[in-house]
């Protein structure tokens, strides 16, 4: 017999599974077992593929980290030294400006130094973050008292209450968001309430900006031979 004439038949269940609908009542026990086996095998393959994909992703992730992290770790020390040196040298300029222009030295958060022709400039300063000094609770209590007086059933009243509740929501550590509470100042006129104003005054007094990190930003016009000068900008920050 010619092997080309041999017809290889797949189990009947496989042919039936390719159809849109399968009448389980017409399947034999063997066919049902085969269906269950195939479903389990497909599920196993899907899980195995997902596992391999996760492993591949993790491998690629670690390669990117390994290929780049040392550069930044090694550069960090140099950047820190350069920024501290820059701040130290700039202190002389800041003091001289005060003497030259007859103004008292202020603890402002940033200073800019620029060449006369504008070809280079450096700005140094501190990144700041708003926080509370711990005395804000009395003001927040007054705001909440004002909120209680607004309790009503109209949509506008409910909307206002929702907004205030969001603004006065604390994080997982029980701290209020200074930025959100600061935005309540815009509602003073609408509130038209001495109680609300008293609360906001207390909160405003409790808000302080703390310095979180030092930064150096700037630019330089870099010109190569026979080329138009290109503005190269930089920005570095250290804690």
C-alpha cells in the first residue's frame, strides 16, 4: 500500500471542537474526557507562556538596569561635589549683589547668574515643598464647622460638600494635603463666612515651605566650527 494513500484521521472530538457549537449530550465519555484533557493542556500552555514572558521581561529589565545604573551612580558623586562647589562660589556673588545694590541679603529660594552677552547662564536654588507646622488643626476644625452648616439636599450643596471633603481628605499617615487646602482660599468670597475666613487664616499661618533639594539649571550656547551656536541646557538636583 502506498503511504500517500493512508488517511490519517484526528479523533472525532477535535473536529467537533472546531465547530461553533458543541452538543455535549452527543459526546461519548471518551470524547468528553478528550475535551477536558485538551482544555487543561491549553490552559497549561497558556500559563507556561505567561510565565516565560514574565521571565523574559524581567531579564530585559535587569539588562537595562545593569547597562545604565553604574553610570548614574558614579556620576552622582561628581554632580553632588559640583553643585556644592557652585553654591559655595555663588554665595560670594549673592553677598556682593546685596552690597552693590544696597539691599539686605534675603533667604530667597533661587538665584540666577548670566553672562553679559547671554551666551551662558546658571540658576541655583532649592526645590521647596509645602507642609504644615502642626497648628493647622484648629483652622481645619472651623472649616468643618462651616461645612456642617451647609448640610442640605440640593445638588449644589451636595457638590460643594463633596469638594470640601476631598480637599480635607488625609493620606494614609493622617496628613492633610497642603496644596489642596491652599486652594480653598479661592472660596472665601463664595463662602462669605467669618467662620470660614477664620479657619483659612489659621491654615494659611500654619503653611510653610520647606527646602527639599538643591538644584542647578542653566544653558550655554555651544558653537562648533562653521555651525550656528546651539543652546545646550542642563538640570541637576541633589538632596
